[in-house]
C-alpha cells in the first residue's frame, strides 16, 4: 500500500509578500503585485510592467555570511527553504542528513548569473572571469545551495519543464517518498525576473501590452498576454507516518496527480482534451468524483488561447457543475512566474483549504463569453469550506499537470 504524502510546511517569496501570512493577506485582499520593472532597462520595449519581489532582505532571512557569492535566485530558494522548515516545525537535529533532500523546479534557472558571467568572459577574456561566478550559472545551482545550507544528503534534483516545473517536482518528490517513507523532502519552484527572460518573451510576442492593454486579466475579453513575474514557494513533503512519528502538524495531503501533453501545433480540441485528461487522471488518482472538487486554482495567465483551453477543459470535465465550482487565477496578481507559478498556486490552494476563504481573480472587467462556462471568482473574501482543491499548471508548449489536494483526515 502506497504511503500517504503530506505537506507540512510552506515557505513563500513573492511579489505579494514574504512568508505565508503576508502572502495570504495580500491574496485574500486581491492586492496587485504588478509594478514598473526597475531591475533592468526596458526602454526599447513597449512593455514596462512585471511582478517583482520588492521587499526581499536576504541577510535578514538567511544571514549575511557568504551572500556575495550567492545570486539573487539562489537566495530566493534558500530563504523559501528556511521559511518552509520553520513553518513545518522541523528540527534538523532530529532527522538524519541521509533522510533529507530537495527536489526543485525552475524553467530558466539563474539567467542573470549566466548573462553576467558570459558578458565578462567576452569583454575581458576567459582568463579574467572570477571562478566564484561560475557556480551560479548551471540550472541546478539553486538546488545544490540548499543541501549545503541544510545538510541534505538523500536527494538533490532539479526539474526543468517550463511552466509545469514545480508540479512536476512535486510528483517526483512523491515518488521518492514512496521509496523512502522515512524521508523529509523540500519541494517546489523558484524563478527570477531577468533581462533575458523579459526580452525573450517580449520578442516571442507573449507579453501583455504588445497588442493591447498591459494588464494581467485571465478569462477577460481584454487579455492579450501575460505579465512576467518572479518569486517562489517551497514546501515540506513527508509521509503521514513520518509526520506522525515526529508529531508534526500536516497542512494538506497530495491526493492525486495527472499529466498530459498536446503539441503546440495541435488544434484547439486536442489541447482541450489534454488539459481535461490531466484533470480527470488527477481526480481518478485521488479516488474521488469530479463533483467533490470544491475549488480550482487555475493556471490561466491572461494568455488568449491558454485561458480559453483551460475554461473549455473545466467545462468538459465537470459538465453542468463547472458553472458552480469557484475557480480563481492568482496570476492576475502574481504574473506568470514560469517554474515557480505552480508552487505558488499550491501554496494558495493549501491556505484556502486551511482557512475557508478563496482568493479572487482581479482585473476582470468583461468575462470572455467563450469562458463563461466557468465560475470565475472575482469577489474578495468569498468563504467556502474546501475539502478538495484542484491545481492546474499548463505550459504554452503543451505540457499539462494537475494536482488534487485534500484535507488530512
């Protein structure tokens, strides 16, 4: 019999706040985390906005020692790890290093570090590049900083699958816990708002503001692209048996997982079926019925096609009930943070499950008639008892992952 996988701690670094309480207060109030980007020059571009982490104090969160050698993205990861372990009440002295590990999702990794390293190499010559800059450039630089800080020897894995990276990481961590029920794993995703990611997505014509209003408004008629975001969330995953043995308090249980793929070149019906398949598989894996889902944390990021695909897939899976299940897209407040978005959605869904309040979708002015088949939540402070929540993560290149979370009973 497979062990039950629980989430016992959450650490959040986001444009809406640092830590669960600040993050949740902003989410529940519908605060917009989007502002003018000030980390790099955008003067050649039409777009000006991004969802930045503005109040991040690395020294206060993880200590000042060695910070000069750790890039900003790795600092996000270490800080989120520390917050998650503290939230779970984990004492590392009580858990052997060979039972602790990390599975981290990211789409881009440290692009800023790669850019700075390569610029110096080209301008000054390879012989003048500081060797201390290279360790931040590999995509797995994020995950190896955490085991060093927290003495983790069991597993150190980086998952990079675009926008679905953090939910794929959670799936991997769940499989690992089935093999090692006595383990304790940190899992989630982190991403930074970088010059290369911003310019790259701009010239791929994916950002909001290129062909319309520069606003993140999922499911709205005005949507014309996403606003790029950053941040991350890490969670402590352990089996129910391990949680009980250390007398910890669980926040939620991962009940089911589903995935599918539809090529970007495929027609709309194929893509809708792929998203529907991922949701159906997750629900079946959770051993529940579709009507038992109380809340859907949507992947919708204000993309013209992806939002429509998700809405149609929800209608296909839930039928008439689709119009009554509350669904919200927190990327309206956080922007699209790629490899971190799924983890931030999971954190929001767990907090909604814990507190019985659902986060809204902001910036909705006129719902797209083609998305009217869903119950898009726009009001603040909607109270609802949540027993099961469904989290979707949809990548623009066709990868789809769905996760069912439930109360620990």
